[in-house]
C-alpha cells in the first residue's frame, strides 16, 4: 500500500527542487552572460575555465539525468504494458474481476509513485550542478 503522506512529501520535494533549480539557473545565467560578453570584447583575457565549465557541467548533468530517467522508464515498462492491456479490456466492455481491479489499482499506485521518485532522481544531477554553480559564482565578483 502506498503511503499518501510519503507521496505528498515526494511531490513537495520535487517542486522545491524545481524551484531551486530555476532560481539557481537564473543567477548562473546572469553571471555567465557577463563572462561571455567579456570574452567577446577581449578574447585574450577571457575566463576560459568558466567558459569550458558552461558546456562540460551541463553535458554531465543532463547525461546523468537522462540515464536516470531511462533506467526508471525501462523498469516501469512491465507495469505500463500490463496496465494498458487491462484498461484496453475494460474499454472493450470486459468487466474486471475484483482481483483484476485490485491489480489495476495497485499498478496505478506503483506507477504514480515510481514517476514521482523518477522525477526526483532525474532532477538531482541538474539541481546539484545549478545550485553549486550559483553558490560558487555568488562568491566571485
């Protein structure tokens, strides 16, 4: 049985992480825009380590996020297939037995719980990179 309180707290955590990521991204983009502008005006004195980080950190964070989502989606495929099959039978007019209805409800709860957990795992690398950059860049000029 799925604990509604736990699921609610996971959804709150996912929303909080999204808000923190967006806020940090705004701060980082503001700082890095100035770095790009300075590099365009004077390429010889550009902050090349920061310019390189702009690409390498994003690539690593989004690759880790994508890999996490893919693993979770593959793990959820069996439940998704079984749920689609069961719902298809209901849509064609077949009344599910109490056992089949219970299985559909359990799968639905598992899928919902897995989707929220997956979103948190997928957001974690991007959130970590964005918030770490915001902290680091806030300490510079």
